[in-house]
C-alpha cells in the first residue's frame, strides 16, 4: 500500500510541474507575476512531507524528480519551434522555488520521520 501511495505522490509531482508551467505566463495587468512558482514551492513541500512520512529512503524525493522531469520536458521546443516555457527570469524562478524550497526543507531537517509501524524496545523496560 505504501508503494502505491508513493507512486501516486510521484504522479502528483509531475502534475504539479505541468500545471505550474501552464500557469507560469499569467499576468496581472501588464505585470508578470510568477504566482505558479510560489504555488509549486508550497505544493512540492507538501508532497515531500507526505513522502517523508511514508519512507526514509531516497524515494521520498521522487515527487521532486517528477517535477523536475516535467519542467525539463516543458523547456524543450515542439516540432514548430514553439515552447511552453518562457525564456526569461520566470523559468528560473519556477525551478528555484519549485525545487529549491523543498530541498532546503529537507536539508534543514524539517521533515518528519517515517512511520514504519515498527516499535523499538526502550532500554530498561520490562518485556
């Protein structure tokens, strides 16, 4: 069951990547505001948190890897030379916030320990 949930969370990471690229070009009036980059940072932190509660292995970073895969697929140009990703600072903001903030959360040790369901005996306790 844990593996299926992990795969589902990885798929969510890919979908967050696609959605954040799709909404990256939103503007408010004439001002370019990458609100999807901030939303991607928050969503990836939540996905990383959920994955960390399921496993302590490197599989917890699967959602970030899937997000990065969606990001780099979106940077490739299509057959007509068109691209989904704008070629300006918003792409760097999306990558920096979407991967950087969750990586900092992991590096700072703010993730919970995985609940493996195993109990360890306390020293000196009766059995």
